[in-house]
C-alpha cells in the first residue's frame, strides 16, 4: 500500500529536521546540537519536535545512521563504477578516494561520525550496520581478489600477537563469515588484521586532514590518501 498523506507529511518534516540538524553540525559541531535550536530552524515550537524525535540522543542516532549510509553509498557507487571488476586494486583505491571526497563535502557529518564523541551520548547498536558498510566493502574487494587468485593472500605475521589482537581478528572474521566473505580469506593469513588496519588507517588519515593535524607536514592530501591506500593494498596482495 502507498503511504498515506499523513505518513508522507511526517516523513517530509522528519527530513526537514534532519537537514536543519546537519546544518547545525556543520556550523557548530555535534556537541552543540540541541532540539530547541533545530526547532527554531524549521519554524516549529520545541515541543512539536519531540513528536518526531523524543530526545537529542534519538536525533543524533538518526543523523549517524543517515550519514553512515550516505558515506557507504558513495563508496559502493565508486566501486560499482570500476568497469573491470577483476581490477581489485582500482576498486580498492576508488573506495578510499570516494570516502575522502564525501568527507570534504560533509565536514560536519564527518565530525559527528569520526570526531570527538558527544558528551553523554553512546551510539546504539542500530548504528553498527550503517557504520560497517565501508569496512565490509573493503573486505568484499579483498575476498574477490583472493577468490580469483588465492596466492595473493599474505602469509601469517611472524611477530607475536597479543590476546586482544587475536580477539579483534576473531571478531572481525565472525562478521565476515556472517556476510559471506570469510571463505576466500585463509585463516592462517594476516589479511584480516591488515584489513582492520586499512580501515582505521584510512579514517585516521582523513581525520588528520579534516581536523587540521596534517597541516605543515602533508602538502598534497589527495596523493597522501592514495599512497596510504596503495600501501595497504600492497600488503594485502592486491597489487
């Protein structure tokens, strides 16, 4: 059944609230976000906004989900535009470049996703799926590469691995298995750990750029992000 006029109106107002809140994120930062200010921006009394979002935390969660999904969609679209699906290196690089482009175009949203945590707010489990879209895409690219050529997978790390690292790798492998991506990745390979490092390395590098920490040390941020992604691709055997 098509949505009712009331449902469509509610959806429209909800989106207006989210759009106004994202403008506030860009101009003031996540920690300053308030329902009262957003209500003024959309021409509503503050009590009316609570019919759409019961609290600031619920609004933050909706903003996180929307931003994570947009970022993930940009990365998946960039991957899909690589015509040669067997060219996993170009697909890998496309994901890194698209993440950077999105971050530069949406600095306020990026600050909410990867900046300083908002005091008193803890993201609920419903944000995990949207937040996993890019790491799962990177894992899919690696899985496709190893499916085509199992010899690409890196050997096990010769260094001692502590229990917390083992737990992180096992947890990541379980997530990969739940998404049908573990079969092509040898269990005795260092690939899962390298994928975790690549994911955190990509967004750590982007955060350094967006929050001004690379100023004076990196003169070409686009080239630097490319280099970081290429180095991880090389370690994973994608080159």
